[in-house]
């Protein structure tokens, strides 16, 4: 009896060991994997071009390796890159995806859906639009920017180079907008700059996965404020003064009357005067700030309504007022006739250097 129990225990141990081995047979050591930080995607003549930026350690520190391939699908292009390398390409650590402007105009629906379905790429990966061809852009990154693996990604990192006038959009947000009747997204647009810098050109208005227009960095600042992102740190330069935005907050109030949506928007800004031209009053500075931002918001709202791209998520405030069967018509029927009452209240915290009247 004891001998039988011992044999059974031994057999169980062997089976358990085999199961453990089978569960990790395809694991690769970190030294045998390449971990791209940035991926560029373009579409030319029905072929996808994929460019990977891979940081690699060397005796001098970290080098940037740029590798590209084409394929009928993005996965095929990535597989071709992996076939030609001595290591396996792992996209789970990807931080940023860049797409060419032309490809964004054609539509990103297929690629975004593939990313979400395959799960090879984190849905939290940031997406941006490159306003030039991928090859010269990545050549510039490799030759001009500091040889650090995350340099390009740091431009979008809130703890590094991100600024309040820069939009910040992730893959899951684009996927959500494609399948939403009442919310679109704005994707940042960049290009190579000078002396190792990246130029930020504003944001693309995305509708159903396609780029339909663009807004300026200054308009993007209001877009971020409208969606609850603080505008802290932005300097506004006006005719008589320059102010530093210390804090921003927004309040919305909606109503639906006689088939027309109405929205009241109140933004409160706390600013600090950093520079003045001549003798100015606090009242004049406050007036200039509010006028320039109100004009900027009207321009952005006009683009949103004209292109029927609800990047502000205005339809979210009226979902309870519009029958579900009619929500699909929000962009075409309700958004163009939306009435918005936009007001800004500016609080100057250091008006000691100006006259109070």
C-alpha cells in the first residue's frame, strides 16, 4: 500500500514538472528580445510601412536603432523585421505610435481595431500624427536627438516634456470614438524641428477614425481645459501684457429645448502677470485675456460644427435628452445647430504691479 502511494506521488510530481515546462517553453530571455519604444505606420499603394525605434545598450550608453519593413498588413511588416533580426520583436512595451498625415486622412479604423483585437500593443499606447514622411523623420530622430531610448516619447510624458497646449490621446480612446455617436478625439501632430527638437503643430480632428481638419496649439489648450485638463504653465502673450496660467477649471450646464441643444460653459482661470508693456490696468489685462480666449474658442467650435467632429464630447451632455435611436444622428443633425454660451472668468493673483482700475 505504501509502495503504491509512493509511486502515485512520484508520478504526480513528474506530471506537474512536465506541465510547468510546457507552460513556459516559448519564453525568451530579455537578452533575446527587442523592445521597440516607438512605431511609425504609413500606407502607400496598399502596402503598410512600419518603422520601429529600438533602444539598444552599448559600451557608450544607449543607441537608437531604426528598422523598417513593408507588408500587406502591419503584423506582416513586424514579422519581416523580426525575421531579419537576431532577437524577437516584442511590442508590449511600445509607448508611442506615429502615423503619417496621409494615412490619418484615409482612416485609421482597421489599424486601431487590429491593435485592440490582437493585444500585442497596450491600449494605453499614445498615438500621434507625423506631418512628414516617416523615413526622414526617424533619420532626424536618430541623428539629431539625444541618444536616449525614450526621448521621443518624453515629449508626451506629463512628467517630462508635455505641455498643456498639447493633446494626449491613447489607442483605446481612438477605438472608443470610432464606435461612439457622441464623442470624437483630437490627435497631436508633430514634425522634426531644429537642433534636436520636435515641433508641435496642433491637433487633428478625428471623425469616425479619419482626420478631417486640424486645430492650433492655442485652440488645443482650450480643448484640454474643456475636458478637465489643467492649463497650468501656459503663457499667454497679448498686446499689453503676458500672463502665466496658474490654474483652470470648467463648469458645464446643458438643456434641450424645442429640438435644439444648448450648453453653458464657464471657465475660470487664475493667472499671474509676468510682463507688462507701459502702464496698464488689471481691468485691461483681464479683458484682453477673456477676449482672446473667447475668440479662440469660437474658432475651434466653428471647426467642430463644420466638420461634424465632436472632439469636445458635447453630445455626452445630451444623451439623456435624445432618444437612443436618434443618437446616431448627433453629429449630422444636432451638433451643427448646437448653441453654446461660452464665458471666461479671469482672476489675477498678482495685480500689485498694475493699476486696479
